[in-house]
C-alpha cells in the first residue's frame, strides 16, 4: 500500500510539473509539453554567442531589464520601427546602446524550427538573461514562463521609466518601486554591473565632477574619456575593472572602495539606506547570488501578458500580420 501511494504521489507530482500554467500565471514548466527542448536550444545558442563575445552576456541581461521596465516583460523592446510604427529602440536609454537583438533572433529561429508558433520572444529574452548570468559564473534559477508578446511599444515610456546613469538614490528607489521592486531588489539587480561596459557619455560627469570617487580610479577612467562633451562619447570602460567578464560580487567591493563607474552605482554606497546591504554583498557572494536570482524572477513578473492577451510573434522584430 505504501509503495503504491508513493507511486501515485510521484505520478501526480510529475503531472503537475508537466501541466501548463493557468491563464494569468507564469510557470517554469509552461513549455514542458509544447516545446520540451526549449531550454537546450537557448543554452546552446547562448554558449555560441558568449564564445564569440563574452560581453554579450551583460548586454542580454540589460536587454531583459530594459524590456521589463517598459510595459512589463512583453518583448516590446524587440520591435523595429516599421512604417508609422515607432518602437522603443530609438529611445534615449536604448539607441546606440542596447545590444543583443541578433542573438534573440538566432534563438527564435532555432526554436521556431522545432516548436513553431509556441514560444514567445518575451520568454526567450528572460531565458537568455538567466543563461547569460549562469554561463559567466553567476547563479541560475528556474525562469517562470508563459509570457506573450506585445503588439505595441512605447518610446515615451522608455524615455521616462528607465533610470538614468545620473540618477540619485531616491530617484532609483522610486523608479524601482513603481515597478513593484524593493530597495533590496534595486541593490541586488544593480549587481549585474559586475559584468559589461558603459560609454564615456554615461560616466563623464562622475569621473570629472563627483567627489565620492577614488582619485586613482578617476584618473584611470579619464585616460579614455575626455572631459569635453562630444569627444569620445562612445568610448567604453568596464563597469567592474577587476573582473569585467566574470559574474561575481566584485561590483560591491568596488562601491565600498568608491570605484563605482556610474553615479547611479555609487549612490548605493554613499552614506544612505543601502550602505549596509552593499557591505553584506561585498563580503558574502552567496547572499548576493541568492538575492540577485530572486530579484530577477521578481522583475520578470512585471505585468506579463498571459492567456489570450498579446500574441506569439513569428518574428521578434515585427507584430504578426492580421
């Protein structure tokens, strides 16, 4: 009797894990039956992309963030300007800055070849961000899935809702709070800046005018970022000079040492409410990894389209023709 009960229990658990989520809910097992090889396809494409350019991992995490903060995690950032349709790619925080669209296209093409019309572009962006983190040495997590793709985009919301690299702490806390994210989520998610690069125009004011900056660090960054506006604006510097292509907690050690590259980085450790948490993350990589994974799941739950809302785009760059 006990054996049969255990067998029944395991069978029911397996059925629950394989069942798609109900409308309005996201589930890591959403595609378990409709596209069981999805995870393998995304992982294989991401490995190839990072072998070609390790920096792409940071770009895809940022792509997920810039998608979720505008209309929710709905793939709206992927839409091209077509005819009278104006997308989000030309918004100030995105233009000549957000990268990784081609990698999403590659994943989508591979998925469509196996599971046509099933997997949303929004979910592919979420999975690519998770795999980017893990493949560069960071944590992994079960990604809740079942998002659908938007048929609209908003350049105005992209300009207003995405925080600026010049933001102060109160502005950041408010911007994240408007999306249902706590100050702790803000500080954990900012740790994505342990990988990747930023353009001179985003940190020029910090290295020439901020006073809460290590002098040697400022001097180093000034070598490739001239003081004059318009001069070297696109020159890149690593957000984390120590381990720029490794997902670790060095970002927080940089903040404690006043070596944050962006003004919006250093405000997390500048005599304010997040100082204690920054110190904890700088000393405890496991705590940071756990909080980052939880915050990424939470960010991925911002206003998803589910059920019959939106659509499953055949091409992530354009809305399906009616």
